[in-house]
C-alpha cells in the first residue's frame, strides 16, 4: 500500500501584496510537458487576473507572489537577484539556497496567426529556501517568486506565462528487476494546485493567508502533455474526473487534464498519472513473455509428469498403507484354488462343469487337426508386501512377494483328460516390475 502512494507533488498558491485582494485568478493553466528522456520537467504557469465590474486595473495594481512548494531549475533571465526576497525569507528563519530570475512573458490571445510570447524585461525574481531543524536536518525546498506588476495582468486579451523546470516532479516507482527488464521503468507524476502542506511552504502560506488570491469562475486546468505517445503506457490516472485526449496542436502527444473547481477553495486539487515509456523489443514484452511461458509450460509439463510418476512409483514401492499386522494381498487375473483343482476328475468332469468351478472366461487353445481336443488356461497374479516398520496404518516395505499362478486343463470330446498347475514365486523391490 505504501508503494502505491504518490510522492508529494509541488503545488502553488498566488498571494497579493496587500490583504484581501479585490481580484481573482482566471483563467489559470498549470501545464507540464513530459517526454521519454529523464530530467527536469518543463512547467508553464499561464494565467490572467479577473477584476470585478466597477473596479479599474489601476485600483488593484500591485506585485503578485507565487509560493511554489519545491525547487525550480532551468534557464534563467539575465539580471541580478532581488536582494529583498532573500532578506525577506531569511528574516523568517529560512535558509536561502538559490536565487535568480525566471522567464516571464505575455502572450496575446487574438490575431490572424499565432504570435510568439513577448518576454517581459527582468523576468520574475525568485529565491529557493529550506527550513533547517538542525545541522544535518533540512526540509524539502520551497520557492518564493515575485511577479512584477504589468497592466497586461488585467488585460483580458493577454495571458501571462511563467516558465520553469522542476527536477523532482517525476518520481520513479519501485519495481523488481524482472519488471524493469520486461516493461521498463514506471513513473509517477503528481501535479497539484493549492498544495502547501510541506514544512517549508506552510509557514509562508499561514503568515500570508489573508492575501491568497482565489480562483475565479473562468475555466482553469492542470494539464500534462506526454510527448512520444506511440511509446507511452499510462497505467492509472487519478481522480476519475480527468480527461484524456490527443493533443490538437502537437503531433504524437497525449494530453491529460483536470478541471480546477473554484468551489474547492484552498483544498488541494491533485492530478496523478502513473506511466512508463517503452522502446524497442519492450513493446513486444507482454506477447513474448506469454509465448515463453506457453512454451515452457508445454516442455515442462511432460517432464514434471514423468518426474511425478517416477517419484510416486518409488514411494508406492517403499510405503504401504493398510490396517492390521497382516498386509492385504492384491490379486489380478484368475487364481484357481487347490480345493477347486481337486474337484476336477479326469474322465468325468465336463467342459461346463470346469467353467462353473474355475470361471467362465478362460484362455482356450484348440488344434485345427484335432478339433475334439482343447486346452483351457487360467492365469493370475498375487502380490503382497513384506512390511518392515509400522506406525498405525502406515508401514515401510522391505520387498514385495509375487506369485504367478497358471492352470492348464486339457479336454477331449468335452471331458477333462489332464490338469497341470504351476506356481512361480519371485521377490521384487517394486510391485510395478511384476
């Protein structure tokens, strides 16, 4: 059950410079792009601000802050870090570990053709920090990002785009070496919004909780783009309200998205995908694996059957199960008792009387030149174990006593003329050899 729990996913929350902001975020798109190559995941946060009717954009002019529970990486914008951010987090007892400026751009929605995003000068300054509980104990990192004010934040024809790379967004799931060889590595990607439960992010959120910018009524989504969809295997997507479809703009890309419900407030909304990429012969692994098992089953079946018969026969020859001190004999065929043979009188006993005394199905031998002569043969076998050690009904067998009985009765004109009885006794280690 612990292996099925996804790793903590980076989330984010927008904060205003002043308490009780009179605007909301919307639309908002948090878009991650994943490919078969391992490395940091490219993430773009695209949004606009929604100002209520009756208020102007100038009335809400202020810088925004984005609290991201995780470290950020990627290409940085030229420019010196913002010392105020570093000083701000240091005053609260956190330890800055990295700082710089992230690419920030504005993209126009309308036009006859798709226009490239226009970079905003200076980008978005950030500082990544950790919370230390001792000399060797550090929390997971968090990042404090400042979004400089621009009138395009409240312009409904523009979207602001913040780009970064997250090194720990994709987590490798534990699996046996056999699963890795046959199906490749399995990964878990969890993308969240309003998830501030990490040790480094929660204190910053708690201090500024009156400045949280909530989602507006505009459509907002968590989006994950999986490149090279021809070699992609998605095993599970949570929650069930997700949407999965091919990309409308990127060839060979699978898109998994989740609509963000503004009614959830600050409750974390999470999109989790378990996936893996396969290449080469691994795409045929399920078929090859099943074929190999089928062939091994057909080959091993006769071998196992032969081995089971051999072992079973050996045990049957050395172990006997029976009640009483005197072992029960097993008999096959027809064994004519001595008392019965004494009742056969040459010259008087007829053919029908022989069948009535000895049995109705003897082996008969006749001669073509002497049809009045015939020989009736009765054959039988008796097997009895010689038990050595006994424990209740179970006993070990030392050897087996075998008796072969054969009786020949000669008749002429339907009357007995001669009777021959032969008994051959042997001792065997196994009853099947008899």
